[in-house]
C-alpha cells in the first residue's frame, strides 16, 4: 500500500513539478524519503 507521502510525490510529478523548496523537519520526513526514492 502506498503512503500519503508517496501519493503526494506522484501528484507533484504528474503536474510537472521538478523543484521544491522547504525546511526539512520531522513533520514531513516521509515526504522527503519519498522524494529521495523517486
């Protein structure tokens, strides 16, 4: 089963997003992991 973070990254890629900015933190480490895995 895909996580919410993986689904978010899939949606960003589907929209053509190739750059994202943010301050890494514990609240969304799963998103950072999903971005790294992509």
